[in-house]
C-alpha cells in the first residue's frame, strides 16, 4: 500500500533544519501501524510531507502509494488516489457549511477518479447514517466547518470526513490529543469500523492509551527523523511503562 | 430530522452555484456589443445639451429649470478628491450625454413592438422581458417568482413588464421619463428631496443630464406583489449613463427592488453617474439590492466604467426600514456610499456589501448612517476582497445626533487579501453626540489562509475550488441578504472575479 523509502526532508525556508533523516516504512493493505515518539521527532512532518503540504523540501528518498510516486502529485491528487490525513488541529472555515464542505470534497474526488458525482439525495442518505454512528447531529452538519466545535467535535468531524471519503491509506495525526475518555472511545470506534482488508492506517500518537482502542499490528518508535525500533503492540506498552529515555539511549548506543 | 431536510435544500442551491461557476470562463461575460443604429446628442456638455435632453423627454418647464439649476451649480463645484482613488482626469466635453437607439424614436406602445435586436440583447443577458418568465437561473425552481423588469438601454428605457398586474395592486412601476408625463405631481414632490441637486459633484451632474431610470410608487398599506428590478445596459461608445431612480414607499408598504448593470468591453473608459433616491414613510420597508457588474477594465487596467453613484434612503417617519445590499464586482473605479437618513423614531437602516476588486480595479465604497430620530438602529456588514493590484477601501460614517437618543449601530468590516500586491483599507468615521447611544465597530483583515487551502486540498479540492469555497464562505453573510436569483448570480460573480488570482 504505502512504501516510504529512506525519506529525507528539510524546511524549505531553512535547509539547515533537517527533519526527516532516512525514514523507511512499508505498510501492506489492511495493516495498522502506529508511530510513537517524543515531541520533535518528526512525526507530524512525516504526515505533512506525505500529504503534500507546502514548506518542506524532500532531498532524498521517496514514497509511493500503490506503486505510484506520491511526492510528484498535488495534494488533491494524493487525496483522490486514496490518501487521507486526519489533522491534529482541524482547520476552521467560517461561512462554509460542514455538509457543503463534505459534499464538495466527496464529489471533487469522485470527479478526479472519473466517477459520477453523488446527488444531494444520495449524499444525504450516506451522511446521515455515518454521522449517526459518530453521534454527530444535524446541527453540527449545518454549522460552518469546525467553527466553534469542541476538541472532541473536531476530531469526530475528521473521522466523519474519513468515513465519507473512504480512503485507502489513512494517516491519523495525534487524533487523541485533546480528547476525554468518552470522545476517544467514539473516535476509536469510528476508526475501527473502517478497518478492512483493503484499507491501511498509520496512527501517529504520543501516548499508548489510543492504542488500547485502536489495536495496531505494528508499533514503531521514531526519533530524530527516523524509526529507531519496531515491534508489535507490546512495544507501545513498554513506552507507557518506561518512557522513551531507555529506548533512545539504546538507539544511541 | 426536519433540520436535515432544510440542509438538503440549501445544499441544492450551493451545488447549482458550484456548477454555474464551473461552467463559466474566467473572463467578463457581458463584454459583447449590440450593433444597432443610434441617435446621439452632440458631444460635450453645455446648457443646450441639457435643454435637448429635457426636450427629448418632453419635460415640463419646471423640470428643465431644475436641470439647468443643477448644471449651473455643477459648474461651480469640484470633483471630490478625498476618496482613496486615483482618478485620471475626465474630459466632460469628450462624452456623449444622450444616446438612444434609432428604433426608439417613436416610443413603442408595448415591449412587443420593441426592436428585436434590443430584445435579443436582454435575452442574451438572461433578463426576461416576457411576463411568463422569471430571472435566468431559477427556471424550474419550486415556486417560480415573478419579477417585473424595467430595461434601460443607454439613455432610454425600453419598457417595463407586468405593468397591468402591478397597476391592479396600485403600484406604479415605470421609467422616470414616463412618470414625468403620467405622474408629474409625485415626481415634483419627491425628486431631489433626498439627494438635492447640489449634494455633490456627481449628483449635480446627474441632476443636469439624467436621461432615464426607474420610478416606483407603492401606495399605503400595499405589499408589492412581486420583486421589481431594473437592468441597466451601457452599449454605446464614449457615452455616459446617468440614470435616476426614485422610489416612494407610502405608510405601511413594502417593496423589494433589484438592479443589475453590465457594459461591453472597450479600451476607453466610460462614465456612469447615477442617483437613487428612496423615500420611506411610516412603517414602510424597502429592500434595495444591487449586483454591479460593469466592465471592470482588462487585466492591464485598460478601459472600464467609472462608477460614481449617490444612493440615499430617507426613513422619513417612525418605524420606517430600509436595507441596502450590494455586490460590487465590476467597474474600474467605484465611488459609492448608499446611505440611510434615520429621521423617524425607531427607524432602521441596514447595509450589506461585498466589494471585490481584482486586477487594477479601485473601489472606495461604504455607507452613511445618519441617526436623527430616537431609538434608531443601524447595522453595517461590509466585506472587501482585493486581488491582483487592486485597492479596496471601506469608508463609512455613523453619526448619532443629539436627539437620536438610545440609538444603536453595529458595524462589522472584514477585508480579505488574495496575493501581496493588493490593498485593503478601512476608514470609519464615528460621531456620537448623545450619551445614551451606542456604536460598535469591528474590523479584521485576513489573507486566505494557507492552512484552510491545504485542508481543502487534502480533502480533494483543487486550488481554485478551494479558494472559491473559502471566499464564498467569507461572503455568505452578505449573500444571504440578496433575493435568491441574485444570490446565485452573485456567488458565480464572486468566483469569476477571483479566478486565477491566487498567490
């Protein structure tokens, strides 16, 4: 599904600031991978570089989605080919109804893939069902995108977008940040409902607790722009128990 | 789930809008010209021209004197220079002040007798001059609404639709030249009573040479049975358009009026100086909407309309209410401040505006809210969008007079900059001369946010679609106040004006 090979990236404005330093990872269809690491290890940058945000220069290595060079594409082309990023800080768009935004996005992707656009009726039916599962009410669908949403509402809204867009490769960037226990459960249930053999996940998180709800197949520890250790779910528990210090020391040794 | 169904309806409108936007190219759509034989008054401006225009309209002596008085005052006045506009010197002797299609020499009895070429012009613009039709873009809507249209072509009105049906309700809707003939007592009573001849340089010019425009009279207690609208088309070259509109709403009446404006694409600039006067009496309500899409000049700033307009509503009696809504996307230069005189106690004025300036356009626009009566209310919502090399200024006055006790104003001005070569300016003037009134002002300036664009693009929208979505959201507050037909056109205009201006 996703193949990242020896990826190096730095800030476009300041080539002295090198953030990714040889990051490699292969994710197969249906797998859930978690990336953990201390602040500043480059986790969010990884998600931005993969999704095509301005401001980063890739200096070495590459990334492909189903064999197609991801880094050559515009952000919207990456989205249409199945890459989805659930933002750590979902963006507010005043005056644009949540529903309008969703449908514009869904139809833009369908159009890009040469599929027929959904009619208002069809769209509404699907949205209603999925919104219900995430306990998103009619009012939240009508309100402007993320404006005045609580932290939990914003994250549930990200998952609703994901459910509607049906991506193949989902990157969740610290989706657990700012969530209380109940909200975390709702969001995790939403993610778990989307797990299937054809869809892969890359879950970026600082804490182990999210991984109690979204059970990963693999856990990777990231530090200083690359993976320093990989393992199964037990690796996350180890971090929870001992923190990152030992792992970092081990890697440095 | 009632709420959700409403969402579906609103979404349906948005979808059509998006499709309309997508189907339109990024150029000025109305830049074509109607080839037709015209009759011109001699070039230039002098008393003889004023007399000639008056004679062409078969006006009574008092009106000729009124015009001449205005002309003489104009000669002593100076073009205003306080706006944030660079106005090239205008040679008033190099313009034509009267241009009329030859086929209109003998006034057609009805629209059916109008030259087909002229009728075609309006068909092409999507303006229905047949009474069974509604405005383009809403055919097939659930409830087709009738819209009466007065079609003004250069200096003359071609005709007005739905006259009989309106007359049955007691409503007078005709061109001002006809009103001078048929209702001289009303015209004499109200003309110049809101905007006096010497109000300002351009109003004086208009008073001297206005050739046509619309007249609306709503009798006491009548709710006008349909929307009224005037569509202004400038066609002839080197010809100024000087229309004059007069709306009188008697006690307890109600009317919604829309105006639209377009002009051909030309290398030379053209002058448009209009005056709109609205008289609102006790408990009456007038809603006046404008979608101004005069030719804005080309991408190098060549050509375009110079738009100098004086619009004012006088809420003369208690609880009178007026609402101005404007979407200003056209014109090379816009100088325009639709204002409300809140004279009656408890009267209300509202002003909603979107001004979009792209390429080399300059706009200096805003409003004046003059609170004279007790407990008067006003609300101003202005959105300025600048792109390319354009300059966009909001200029607004809120004045609370000593007797306007317990009055309120709320002003919100937002500016959006697209790109880094354009400018946005906010110039609020606030005068409060009593202790019990309150004025609130908020102003923000923002750039289309990179985070918003990236968010939209990550969800699959291309850059242009993303900008259109964000900008439309920004404008929504104002667009909501427009009648639906115009709201759709305006949304499409918003997207067109900004196409290719990202960055």
